[in-house]
C-alpha cells in the first residue's frame, strides 16, 4: 500500500511537470510578475517591499504576499531555474491531502471500495479541472493561485471534518488556512466569501461563514496589518473591473454573448478551426465546460440521482454551481472566470464518482480524460513560447553589456502589454506597474492611448520616464502602430527581437 501511494504521488508530480520539461521557456506572462515579487522580497531582506524593484510606474505592492514570501524562503534567488517545479509540487501535495481526507471519509461512513488508491489517483492525475495546461493560469508556470487552491481546499475539508466529528480543532484549522488563502490569492478571497456564504445558507449553519469572517481578523494579525492594504486595493480593483474592465477588457467583454455562439458556428462552417477554438475557449462558457470541467459535470449529474449523500458534499456542489452560473454573465463577470470556481470541486467529484459509479464507467471516464489531456498537450506543444530563446538571448545581452544600470530605463514592444520580464532578466528599471494598478495604466491615455498598446511617442516616454532602451518583437513593428527610431541606434538584434538604445 505505501509503495503504491508513493508511486502514484511520483506519477502525479511528473504528469504536471512534463509539459514544462519539454517547453522550459513557455512561461506565462503573469509569472514574470510573481518572479519579480519573489526577487523584491529577497532584496528587501524578506520583508514586504513598498513596490516591486524596478517598476518605475509605481503602485504599491499590495498583492497577496504569502506565496511570494514562502517561495522566497524555500527557493530564493534560484526562482528562475526552479519556478516550473513549484506548481506541480503544490498540486501533488493537494492531491495527496485529498487522498487521505477521502480515506478518512470512506472509513467514517464504512464504505467499501475496491482498489480505491488506484481509482483515486488515476482520476485525479488526469482530471482536466486540474491539468488544463493549455488555458488560463494553470499552465504550470509559478502562480500563487495554486497555493490558494490548496489552502481553500483545506478550509473546506476542515469544515466538513468538523461537521462529521464535532472536533473544534478543525474549526481552528479552517480559520488558519482561510487566512493563508486571503494573504495568497485575490481570486481565492472571492471564492471564500461567495462559497462560505452559500454553504452557511445551504447547511443552515453559521460555521462556514463565521470561520471565514474570523479568518479575515487572523489574516490581518498574521500579516502584521498588511492585509488591510491587500483588502482595500482588492476592493478598488474589483470596483474598476466591475464598472470598466468587464465592459472593455477584450478577454471578457464578449463572454457568453449570443453573437459569440453564432461566430463560433460560422468559423466551424468555414473550417476556420483555430479561430473557432479561440472563441470556444474564451467566450463560450456553457459549451467549453464539457471540455474544461467534464469530471465535475459527470459527478454533479451522478449526485443529483444518488441516495444517502453526505449533506456537506451535496451542498458544496450546489453552492459552486450557483456561483458558476452567477459569474458567467454581466454584471458579475468581474468576479473572475466562472469555470475556475468549479475547479474547487475536483476532489469531491472523485469521491462521488468512485462511490456511486461502477468500475467500468470509471475507466471510461479516465480514458476520456486521458484523450483530452493528450489534446491539451498537443495545443501546448504547438503554440508559440510567450517569449522564447531569442527573447532570453537579447535580455542576457543587455544584462551583461549595460554597466551603469541605474542610468537606464527599458521598455518593451511585446505581445503582452505589461513589461514584467524586463526588470527580472536585465536588472534595469522598466516601464512596469504593480499588477493591481493596471486599470490606472489603461486609463492613462498619454501612455496607453488604446487600452492595451503603449504610445509610440518615444520622446514623451524619454522625457517623462527616462526610457532609453527599447526591446521589440519584430512582428509588432509592422502593425498598425508606426514607430520612429530616428533617435535610437541598434544595440542588439537576432531573428525575432531587436533592441534599440537612445543615441547620446
């Protein structure tokens, strides 16, 4: 039994790491911000910095800090080399805790299940809710959201274990891990407030919501008051997303509109499969759920017709499907990607499927998930790197050849409009802003005239911010935006990128 468990734990870790072993440079854009935050905490002697080092557009570092701080302690300055291992490791811990939790529940209810270990790990290893590596923040770059998912899962199972054991210890555990989640993930805080409120209503118990409220106090205490800054900025950010972002941001403004379903059908009819896939993944929530969260849907369908179901598990399914529907439409799109809320049901889904489905059905589901997993690998391996080896090469050249680094400010004309990787890789100050202030940046029409593209007025950028080095992906130099480099000379060039430095 012990050997079997360790074997599956190893396989779990490897399956999650494998895509990044093949594509080590495929690092998500947001991950560069998290790497920068880890580096800034290290430079600030493991204290919370006022702002990320090198971000000259400013803003305060009031992003939830705990995952950054924890990573700075255990990974330190090797974050660039080791970041690809972090999310797979946290996921493996998550799945292992889920295993022992379900073993306890099964023993508590005296449920007899053949080959439980084998079935559990196979369903979890290939769960599309956890390994949708081609979409969203779960693409196995370093992200605090994975930490947040782990902490929130422990919050839920602690509440459940309290209900079935009446051991008050589990309430304290729930409060602790809810507090850690609040200091770790902005999305996690939304999950906690919505789910704890609904669970208290559905269970007719004040325990879930009270535990969440008490965790806010504990989050404030454990952060020495810093959580107040996190909370206030999150409220401001959510307000801007609710009043501006969800109506203007290209990633969400068309979500679940009827015209997008029509457009998807049109692309399919014309065999424009890449365009159809793009619309399918970004805007058609009620269809792509059959790809992104098929395991959750199967479990929920089984649960509806099951008998003698644990009331907590039934309630948590109902709560999260209510949240899923609520956050799929305006005016609640600002609360985040609706399918991400369903991800928190994954371990409970495995429990339902193992308990109520015949073994032959389980193997059909596992086979289906493996096929979908292979499809996500195909998409992942055939998509371009966000930056790639040419980008790393030009960054290394600037890092090694620009000596008086305090005299330079670097700016990028890149696929992503945020300059997060530039300071990390060159050591120079960059035209970057703290992540919770990006709406301020988007609404500054002098620096960003059309929401997601920086101005081409290099004279303004030089006089206002001191920008004297510009790195460009060549393909963006031939877009509708015209760039004049008369006051610059070429510093370095390779196949995909070119760096300019302002003439003396």
